[in-house]
């Protein structure tokens, strides 16, 4: 292997590491953001908003380095798919961070109202499901694991069920007056952000499958 080729592969490894690190930052945001939202803690909610800058900066760094490597190395085949997938995956993770910012902003809108325990429980389970799917997505990318990537589609069904459960609870317990209905709508919208995070992990899984096999999921069958 030539020195130029060796350096290129080292850069690819560094890029893979940074995409995984981006996933770890998003995971922290989901954990901290959910805790702040459920506790109605405005200070911790603000910390998540400020922390999103680090996610944005790292995502933009990945984008810039992918562009540079594409221009300098003109990669082919598997290396090209890795770069294109890293670009799309980092964008998906940046959007996950943005969704958590939207969740914690809901903390301010609802303050000082605290959710009833059954609704808190569903939100907590949605957060756990989102984290579980993100962990699988990161591992699938780092380990080039098509099986894990494919499993994300089935895992996402659990999030859909939780979203339906949340709506049933909200409109069963809050359908009393206009103010209560408005609160239910707000919480329902916040639940949608967790669902979007889960959807984005499925997108990551699709990109991993393309990266490894060279085939897009919609080309199957």
C-alpha cells in the first residue's frame, strides 16, 4: 500500500470515529433532554440547547472533511460509498439533535405544568426506544453490520406503538377543557419528535446497507 493510500485510509478511520462520536453526543442529548423535560427543569433544558452547538459543529466538520476527501482522493467503490454514507448519517444525527432541542423547548412552554405519571412513563419509554435504536444504528455503521442495520426497521414498530399509546392517554385524560386540550396537543407534538428520531435511525440503517452492499433498500425485490 502506498503512503498516500495509507494516509487516506487513516482519514477514513478518523471520519468513522467522528461519526460515532457524533452519535454519542446525540445520545447524551436524548438522555439529558428527556430528563429535563420530565422534571420540568428549565436550567437543564437550556444546557441541552447550548450543547446542541457541539453536535452542529461536529456534523459540519464531517461534512467539510467528506467534501475535501472527495475532491482530493476521487475515491471509488466502497470508499466512495463510505464517504457518501458518512455525509448522510451525520446529517441525520444533526437532525436528531435538533429534534431534542425542540423537546426541551417544550419544557419552557409547559412550565410549571408537570405531566401525569402515566404520560411520563410513556415519554420515558419513547426515550428508551430512541436511545436503543440509536445505539444499534451507531454500531451498525462502525461495524458495517447489515443485520443490525436491517433490524432497525422492525425496532421502529415499537416507537409507533408508543406514539399511539401516548395519544390515547393524552386525549383520554386531557379532553376536559380548551386549556387541557391545548396541553395535550403540545405534548403530542413533543412525542412526535421522539418518533422522528427513531425514523432517522431507520434512515441510518438504510445508508449502512447501501454502504456495505452497494444497493439501496428501495432497489430490493
